[in-house]
C-alpha cells in the first residue's frame, strides 16, 4: 500500500505485504492507460482485507495501452495454491482470469475465510471475470471427503457461480458414505 501511495495510486489501507519486483515500466502520473512495460513481482505476506487469507503472490506481468496482463500468476494461501493467467482492461476495469486451484486442505483454506468447520481436499477451475467493482466467478468444483462440522460426505462435484456475498450452483452432485446420490440446485 505504501508503494502504491508513493506512486499516487490509492489502495484500501488494509492491503499490505512485502513487495519484491524486477520491472521495466514507463507511464505518466497515475493514468494506468499510459503504463507500458513488463516485469516480475512477488508479494510476501499479502493481505487484501479482513476476513480473507493472507499469502504469497508471484506474477509475471505485461502492460500495454489497453490492458495489464498477468502472463502467469501463482497465489499461495494456507491450504491452497491458485494458478492462472489473465488481464485487466483499461479504462473500464474489465477482468478476465482463467484460474485453477488445488486446495490441499479445505480446513486451512476455509479458516482463512472465517469458515472453521470444513474439511477435505478439492480442485476448483473456472474463470474470474466481470469488473473490478463487480467481479464474478464461474467454474467447476470437485471436493473429496467434504466435511461440514460433524457431517461427512464422499464427494461433491458440480458447477458453481460466485458474486460477492452469493454462492450459487445450478448443478451440484453430492455422494454420501452410503453411495446415495443427492442432486442440488441452490443459492446461498
């Protein structure tokens, strides 16, 4: 946040971490549309806001007149690794990030979001798009040995959609320990 402030950019005060970068960028003032160049960045102890897990971000970026592209990025948070590519288009802030997450511990990952009673392992793949102000994610989840407090299942598979404060599923298949198949279409 201090580096952004020194460059004339405003970030929420809770954004923080230790930034290491090797960049070759040029631009004019705080106008992102004038930004050109490339670089590699690493942020250790990345904190975005209260209620979200902290972690480490490594990315290779390319800035052009119309967009900031993350040619590759890896986000390591407790219990999970998220990998992807993508871009933010100027000036509207349109997002397009195909991502793949390997959640080694749903318990550790969930605690980072304030959800302490979850368990299992999962993979998640999909696309984060929308805008900076209105992001959305659509994808597929495969959750093995899912646990919700004292309740356990064998598997949960399905399509999910997330927008801030809402998680929806148009098709979710849950299998319990007795090989019963439960189909769900739900929004929370």
